[in-house]
C-alpha cells in the first residue's frame, strides 16, 4: 500500500516509508501469488493506476492485462501474452526489462526474488529527450560485473601483456570441467600449454610449440573465432576481440550439443546419399499442378525416356495417356488431386526403338508450413526386366502344366484299355453267362472287382475331362435341355450310389422353368458332382436341397446341405485339383479331390460362375449361375449362343 506523511516524532519505519515515497522510482512488492504487499506513489503514477485501488491483495495481473490489451507486449494472442509475462515475473530469479511506451518514453523495470518467495520490482521512466542524453542511464561497475557473472558464456579479459586479468563464473566452470583450473596473472601461452599437457587439444600433438605460437598470435590479433574439440567429445567455440584501450576479451561457449546435432545431421545426409547412390531408381518431384520440376535418374544413359522430356509436363502427358478416357490413369490422377499417398502405380511406355518399358511409381504429397499443398516427391522404377522375367516364368509354367496335362491324358487313356477288359470280364462273371461259379464266394469277388473297376474308370474319366479343360480340348455339344429333367436324373444317380440310406435329397424346381442351351452331358455331370459331394459330407439325418430358378442374370442352380461345412481358409483350396479341405477328415471319404475343380471348369466352359458359401458345422451352399444368354433358347426369349469352345482336337473325347 502507498505510504502517507508520517506524524511528528514518527518512528524510524515511518521515516523509511516517507523516503520510499520520494525516491523518484516506483517500488512494488508482491507475494508469491503476485498479489500486492506494498508499493509507493511513484509506482501508481508511472503505471497510470488509481492509488486508492492499490490495497493489499490487489492482483498484479490487472496492470499486465491492461498493457497486453493495448499492445505493449506486441501482437499475438492476448491471453498467451498475459500468461507469458506473469510466468516470467514469477519464475525469474532476477530480471531487467526495457520497453518503449506509446508516448515515446522508456519504461525500465527490474525485479528480484525475495527469500520469502515474493518479488520486489522497481520502475523508472525516462522521456524521449532524456533517453537521447546518454548520461542519464546510471551504469555502475557492480551492475556490469553482476551481469557478466550471470552470463551463460565463459568470459576472459587479458591485459596488454596477454596475462589473465579476470574470468567469470561460467568460464571458471568450463575450465574445471576440462581439468585446467584458471588463475589470474597466468599468460595466455601458459594457459594453452597446460591444456596441451593434459591432452585436451589433439590437434596440437604434431607440433605443440607451433600450435602455441599460432594461437597466441591469433589471440593478440583478435577478430578470430574457431572451434576447438576437447576430450569427452565436447566442442568449444572461442572468439577473441581486441579492447579499445588494449588487451583482449575472450568469450567461450560450449557448443557440444549443437556440434553433435550437426554431426548427426551430416551422418544422416551421408546415409541418405549412399542409399540414393546405390539405387537404380528415378527420384522425381512435381509442383502443385502435378507437373515435373525435377527428376534425378540414377541410371542415366540407360533409362528411357530422358529426364529433359519430363520437366513442365504431367506424367500422363509424357506417357501419352488421357486420364479423361483411360480409367486407370483417371483413377491415378484423382488420387493425386486428392493429395493422397500412392504406391506401385504401374504403366507402360514405348521407347524410341519401339520397345515397351514397364514402370512402377510411388509418391507422397508435400505440404508447406502453412499446410498448403506443394506437390509430390517420389521414386520411379524401371521394372521391364522383372516383368519380362515374370512373363517368361508364367509361359514356362503354362508349358510345363500343358505337358503335365498331356501326360495325364495319355496315361489315363492307356489305363482305360486294360480297365475296360477288367470291367467287361467282371460283368460276365457277375452275369454268370457260362454258368454259376463253383464257389459262391467267386461271385462276391467278381462284384467287388466290377464295382472297383467302375470307380477307377470314373476317376480316370474325371482326370481326362480335367486335362482337356485345362488345355482347351473339350468340345461343347450344345442343345436345348430341360433343367428339371437333368436335376431329376442327377438325383436318381446319386441315390443309387448311396449306402445305408444317406442324407435325404429334396428338389425345388419351378414347373415353368424355361429350357437352357448347354451341353447336357456336362450339365448332368455338374449336377451329379455337386449333389453327390453334398450327400457325401452330410450325415444320414441331414438334408440336401436342390433349387433352380431363372433370374435377371441367368439360370441359377443352388445345392444346399446341412453337412459338416468348410473352414473359410479351405474355400479356395477345394477348388484346386487334387486338394481337399482337411486331409485327416477327407481320408474317411472316397475321391481324389477332382469333383469341384472339374465342376468349376465345366461351368466356366458355359460362361458361368460357381461360388461357395459355408459355415463349419452348419452346412454348405454351392451356387451355379449360367449366363442369361443360355436361358429360354427355343422359346423366343434368347438366341443360340455362338459355338466358342471347339478349339483344337488332339485327345480322344473319352466318354
């Protein structure tokens, strides 16, 4: 609170308060929460405050907020400026601040931390005219020495004879850390020699005296600065400056952290440069209009097109494609217009020799500090050799697969000749053409031979059909067929093969189902394979349901069962030849894993699709969809499809 006039004979503290009110500078004492403890009249006058408001507990934030709102602390968020100023006042051990006020006067205030945790501050104001008079500012040696002592830099002052006159606390700490304590009166050369003797200056090991002479001359000359490495991986930045009256002032800064950061950055740059040099890719950059601004080809002289043909163009312009008409390039352009990262976009471009080159491109968007899109950076790889090698590998695999198929077809055909004899003679024995056998057991054996022969013949015929389908040698004998009749025939055939009753089979075929144009033998085999497969994996108390209907997409056939189902990971496996879902479980059932792959091939020969939905323990649904062009043939609703599958003859047709 402000001090009033003391009464006559006032005690000593009242006289002190009267003096405080007349010292010519503002005085402010705050507690640890920056609330008023005491102040004098000058504080109120300098800060344009009402003395009556300045009572104990008055918040210092009041004047800080007023100053911030009128812009005394510069532009920016007002609340942030207020917090910064209050934090500075509360957390600084001591401070001295100067500020030019809107009137042109200079406000200078200092602060110091009190032992109680509060803050004491003084305020002094000088008019613009007073500021121009250089003699007004009260600078004392003690103030200067105090400022030097609190400097974070090490400071040394040397006399005309290069002997140490003074060093501050920071310099003393640096000297102690490097192991060479300082003392006044020591010469500069002796100080350097002490450091050399301690092994702190590795660059001086070759010729110590020459190094001392060079450093001493540089020190006396002044105006130089240099980095000095010291033991422990530390670096010191030393600056020598001549003083007007003679002598030298030396400042020393520990820049070890900065040097380590610089070295880490250089190492990172070297690593990145090594990666780039070892790459065979192109590094490119485009602007916000997606036009090339730079391109670096690490295989210059061999890659095509040349770099110069890219600058100023978009990638699709250079490649000769129109994104408005080409869907793939249109999608790629849209990704870039959305400023999204992209990877492995592939395209082909023809070089001057008429050779197609295959390129793979990846890029990331670049944004400025303001968040605005600046373009893209990325890499391009010439994958021509890789693509060609892959194509060659595919051709070789297809050739090998065709050879395998031809081999299986040949072996299967050769097996049928002796197998037909086995089946024929077993039929004679079972029919007892030449009379009953001497022992009834022979008749049982003959029936077993007959059944095994027919099973083996079915497997051989499946293998023949599969190999023909793989090499395109199945000829469709298409005709108008009744799908309901084919379903009934397939169900009857399946029931005749069932043992111990098996699962029940029911059908749901509309009476008005239109006919279809297809190969009757293959359609019946499709139905037989799927229905028998469903009953095979469905327990006797289960149900197999066959449905058929005409849809907008074509003829849809569904075989649903309540069997053991298929694991999701096995759905693709069961459509590959000679593979079954579960090798342990499948051993309980007949077959070599050709039924579904063969059925899928027959469906696709008709232009249709086969899909499977299954849930383990709940059953499986197989859906066959024949294209709508095959529905209603002969009834005026569709035309007979063109014969497309009479490809090449080579193997006998088998059945």
